[in-house]
C-alpha cells in the first residue's frame, strides 16, 4: 500500500511538472516575443529613466538623480551592463568606457533589450512563484494560478518594458510566501526572512509599502492569536519584522535617508501634486480600474472568479487567506482613491488575484469531482473557455509588439526624403519618429534642460551625472554619420487637468515639465519648415473638451490641419503597429 502511494505521488509530481513546464514555456514565449519592439527607437516614456540611472551607477555616481523610480532595478541592470562591458572589452567591441557610453546614444538596442529581458525573466519567475504559493498554501494539484499569471495580457505587456512593475509583482509573491511560511512555523528566523523579503519588495516599488505592511502585521496577529501570545510578544514580533524590512530597504537604497529631501520631493510631494493636478473623480477611477482588471488583467470570467475567491478567503480566514486579502484589499482601495490612473498600477495585485481566482475554481472543481468524477473532461473544456479571452489578448499583445512601428517607418522615410539640417517642430520624443538632432540643436536642447532643472544648484552627483550625459551625447553625435535636423519639441503639460491649472511646485530633477506650445505664426517667424505630430497627442486636443481645456494646443494642431500641406501620413494597419504620424510642410497650403 505504501509503495502504491509513493508511485502515485511520483506520478502526480511528474504530471505537475509537465504542466508547469508547459505553462512556463508559454509565459516565456509571450514575454520574449516582441521584446525588441521599436528598437533602436525608444517608444516608452519611462524606460530611459531606469536605464540611464543604471549607466550612471556604472560610471560611479551612486547617488540617484531621481527617486521617481526606485534604484533597485537600476542596480541590477548596472551589474548586467558591467558583464556586457567586460565581454565587449574581451571581444574588442569596446576599448574604453567612452566607447560603451557612446554606443548607448548611437544604438541603445542592447541596453534596452537587456532591461526588457530582465523584466521578462521576473515575469516568468512570477509564474513559478504563483504556482509555489498556491500549491503550498492551498494544496492545488494543477498549476491553474500559474496559467492565469502566464496569460494575463497586462502582465505580458508590462514584461516587455524595462521597468520595476513586473519585478515588484514577483517580489510581492516572495514576501507573501515568506510570511505564509512564518505562519506555518512562527520562528524568529522565518520572521526575519519574511521581513527581509518584504523590505526588498518595497524598495523595488515604494507604493506597495502600505499593502505589505498590512500583510506583515496580519501574519504576526494571526500567529499570535493561534498561539495565544501576550500583547508584549505580539508587539515584539511586529517590531522585529518591521525592523528587518527597514534594514533590507536601507541596505538596497541608503540614499533614501542620506538624500532624504530629494527622496521626499520625488516620491511624496510630486506624487501628491500629480494627483491633485489630475483631480479625477472616484467614479472615474473605479470605472477605469474595473475595466482594466476585467479586460487587460484577467478577463471578465476570471475576474469574477477572483472576486468569489476573495469573498471565500474572507469567509474562511486561514493564514494564506488572511495574507492575500490583507495585501490586495488595501492596495486596491488606495489605487481607486488616487487622482489619476495608469495601467501598470494593476500589475502588482494581478498574481494575487490570479491565486484567488484559482482558489475559487479549485474549490468548485473539487465539489463537482466529488460527485461526478467522470466529468473531468468537461472541467478542462470550461477552463479553456475561461482562459480563452486573456490567452487570445495576450497573444495579440505580443504579436503587435513584434510588428514594425509607424514611428520607425516614418523615421526612415523622413531621413530619405527630408534634407538634413531642416528645422522641424516635433511632438514629444517617444510619440514620434526619433530623428537625430544636429549639433546646434543638441547643444541648445541640453542647455535648456540644464537651465530648466536648475542643474547648477543641484547636488554634486546630479551635476556630474548631467555633465557626463551631455558630453557623451555630443561625442556620440560626432561619430554619427546619418542625417541630422534642427529639432524643437512641443512640451505638453500632461500633469495638469487643463491649461489653466496651477503648476506643480515640486517635481523630479530629471523630469521636463515646462509647457511649450507654439502658434503657426510663431513657427513661421522662427523659420520652422516641417512639423511632425502624433495621434498619441493630438487626439487629446482635437475635441470639444480639448478645445475647452487646452486652447493653445487645440489651435496649434487645428491650424496645422487647416493651413499647412500634409506631406505624408503613416498609419497603423494589419502588420503595422503604432500611432498615426503626420508630417506637415509649414509653409505650403493644403
């Protein structure tokens, strides 16, 4: 009998690993496919901040120049870039650090690709971690939660970006798993490890601090109640776990204390200013996140299952139930009460919601199988129906990222047809074809940025970082052999609710928040020849609401449309991704 049970256990283990390996391969394929989207064009507005910070660390500037993003991921990338640099030295690709830095400005592809593959790695690790947590805590036999994480369109999309959202979702799962292990065996060693894991997740993305603090306290309270601890012992363990979190946080990011004023300005004052500036209503926030979670997150059927699992966990209140709900509920509550929304903010709770959805379906499956064991093929068909909406959307997400982008196509056309040296007005950099500035234009642009950010009065590390950034850009331009242009960028005040809203007093050093919108008369008076605009921007303004809230931007885009000749339009189509790009001749009539 014992031998038979051993054989069955080994068979179940092999089956689980077969399923899990398949799920991991699917998740990896979806996250790697299209990872080079746009390159060498840079079409995400935030990736550059993380990657430039990593390169600054590699140059010996350890104090972050901005805390808008945690430096943790940048530290990881610094190590990877160091390996890449050493390999380049050994193979003769680089002869010195200058070659390395100049390559970044002339061809950033390897740097961004390494960052995106790092995010994809964390995404696959999240799939594995969701399986481990769900199986260990709930005893599931098939990696259903891992499948949901692997196929979530939002998780697939964000794993293509070299940002901290997907790494954070992985570290949150690690922290919750470590806290669950503490509830199973409440030793000081396990609490120490759980506290460290919690601190690492928080330092990757500061916004999870509140939710993970709730989970840590919930774990200690649950253990205290189960073991009839005194209040003194409960408080002692809560303080110890919190202390371990703080120590782990400070070891990774000591400058949050050493440079506390900048940290406070970037993370707290700026965030509050942005939320007040947008000022969206609670109903708008609730509507957006409900839609995002049910379409981009888990799909409507699985989101319903997640809500059922959440209610069931609150009703049952076992240790894993308490930990998951004490994380996800505070996170979602804070999310919908902010003044603005972003899709990437749903990434962190999605793996936890996936586990809750798997919990609900697993309980239902066991109820059915207890009386109708012959129905197991039906359960597989139903599972396929449940995951089909997110599976197809995840596939389409990666597929679109692998397509050529209208911005890249437009760049190639402009460089082949517009004379080098032409003066061009351009929409925000990441929304349009990324043409190279000539030396006069680049020097002017770097000077404007330095003055706008008051670099000369910033910290020494910021001044050094910006100085190196400027020098290497100019050195890279000296080695560049393609066409260059005199480019001036429109600066949209995206952080405001309308054109007349008050400006933000505090903002990150590396942001560029001075609004700059021209009229057609100004463009002609200053000798501009062409304008390149993107639907990612002009669609916001060419509406009745845009006309009312942003009259200057409305006048600019409408005057280009009505009074200037449209030279070329680049539109997305089957096999072509990206926004609509329009190129206008400012001096010619339609």
